[in-house]
């Protein structure tokens, strides 16, 4: 009684003599042993320990994303506060310059009233306005996240304003 040929590694038919599944010859059968456990990981032994670093890249990515989010959550209000401070400073400068123009007679009106109008147009309010001859000092303020931002500005003719 003859056996049908067994598929071999090199694609050739085996000889008519049956070969042992554990044979080390190049023509031996591949995985022809019955109930042979085949590991799905390439090149791994059938009973190898699972990879202990599996998923570590995901955790590292989540940690980096969380760190960036935390830094942004802390830094964003600080940068917005600096922008609000510069806005209040611009309001104070514009109000002081407009009030100095009125004090020197270039524009009509009361220096402090004009300073209030200019400051409110820029989103701030005048806390104090001091007119000393042709020199006007205006202090404006605004609230940001519960903090009061206040800035003073002084304007007048050249040489009249101390540095």
C-alpha cells in the first residue's frame, strides 16, 4: 500500500518512503505532526512569555499628550493676562495723550473728560486723572479673571514730562 506524496519545503515530492515529521532533512514535512501547536508570533517558541512592553508606546503617547495639555492649561491664562495688561497700558497711553492735547489747547474740552472717553472706547476705565499744567497723568484699570490690572501713563509737551 503506498502513501500519497507529502508537501515538502522545497515544493518537490517526497520519496516513496515515508519520512519522519521530526526529520531534519530538507525534504521533511512542514508542520505535518498531528496536533502541532503553532504560535502566531513569527519566530517565537510555542510557550514563550508574552511581550512585556506591549502597549507601552500608547501609554507614552498618552503621557506626552497629557503633559502638553497641562502646560497649555497653565500657560494660556498667563499669556491672556499679559495681553490684557498690554491692552490696559495702551488705553492709559491713548487717554493720557488725548488729555495732554486738550490741556495744551490743541483739542477742545476738559482733559479728564476726554481721558475717560478715550479709555472707555479702549475697554478700560479711568481710576485717576491728574492735570499739572500741560502734563497729564492718567491711571486706567480693567478686570481680568478677578484681578485688577492698573496702569499709569503720563503725557505732555516735549521736555515737560520727566522720564
